[in-house]
């Protein structure tokens, strides 16, 4: 089967690759959209270089593509785009549409490792206390903030919660990356905030509508990722914190505070839903108190 032209228009090979990602890996719509954008950009570049078939892409051409990206993007963004193209060519090789993966010989720019930002316990208390829980939206906002901090779940996992996922034994069933389900533990304060919202907040927002989503917007429809960011931004302003805080910062804060409290790194890995322990290990760089306690406990001469 001849390789298709890598033009910017909808390409059957790219479409087949995205279908495979969704079916085999359970990739989310956000992941599929990102891969689609990255491959569209790569296709446009090689098409501009006179390439009309995927098997004409060489390591030299791929390196020129990296050089073109380095003038516009940070190393982390380049690494992500290269990963998308590399994975796409593995798919093409598996399908017999190219004889080799030209990206094998192209090195990924080394990423600058940034330490995660996190809040102090006092800052967390100020943020959690910010919503006005005398209103339905305030009860919703308190439940959102309490859950993000108590569970470390991703914002996508939070907005995907359904009423049937709620288990009142201090646990929640969430669907993470790759559509993998896991159970997260929920602290008592977050359980109480969620119970209060579901009993006397959510019914006021959905009115007579039928809704499965746990968290809904002011019109009763499912709350979006952006809606959660608006909730957090409002709480940060009310708490008068001079920091830029995203929902992911609460995830970082959850992990850091657990380690500071003496939690085992593998326990934190499980609670965060990380596949690889290396991903979780970055928190050891910021949790100095945890490192010191482990050192004092483990070293014979400490």
C-alpha cells in the first residue's frame, strides 16, 4: 500500500493512528487533539520540504524539523512534539507503510527540570476557607477545592466524576489517564464538604434537569476544566495570595504534604495514579523535611 501524502488536509494514516491511540491506549480527547496538532505541524513542515510520502522522511529531515522548532518552542514542547511524531512512525512501521523509523536516530532535547510549585499548609487553609458556603455555588466551590487537595486528583478526573462514583466510606472511584480506574482516599473534611454540596448545593444548581456529573455550573450543566480554574482563581484572589496557582498546583501540594507527613513514596505514587515511580520522585526534591526524616531514621550515624 503506497504511503499517503503528508499534507495538512485530513490524512488517512494520521486518522488511523489516532483511532489506534484511542482504541488501544484509551487516549483522552485532549491527548488525541494534541497529537493531531503536532502531526499536522510536522506534516506541514515536511510537505514544505517537497516530501510527498512518509517513507521519504529521513533522519536529516527530522533534525531540520527539530531545528525549526527550537527557534519557537521551549525544550519541553519540542520533546512532546517529537514524541508524537516518533510514536506515529512506530505505528506506520507496524502497519508496513515505512521501512524504518527516521526518528530513532534523532535525539530529544534535554528537558529543563522544574521543581513543582506547592502551597504551604497555611496557604491551603486560606484557599479552602475562601468560598462563601452560604450559597449553592460557594458550597460547590468548597467541595471542589477540598477534593483537589484531599485526593490529588487531576482536574480532568474531577470534572469526569459521576454521582455513581461517590462512595461514602471515604473513597472515590476516578477514571485517570488511559481510562484507567483507581480508587482515591478522601479526608473527612472533603467528605463533609462533598456531602454538603450534594445535599444542599447541587440540587439548587441543576433544578429540574437530569445530570450525572457531580460538579455542575451555574446553569446546571457539567462543569468544564476551565470552570474549575475559574473557581480556583477566584479563591486565590479572595485569599489574597500573591501566587499563580493552577489546579495542578493543588495536586503537587497534596503529594508534597503527604511526603512531609511521612508517607511512603510508593503510596504517593499509587494515590496520584502515576504509572512510573520516576514521575513521583520529583517530589523528593521539594520535600526536604521528608528527606531529612528518612535520612535520620535510616543512616546508622545520623
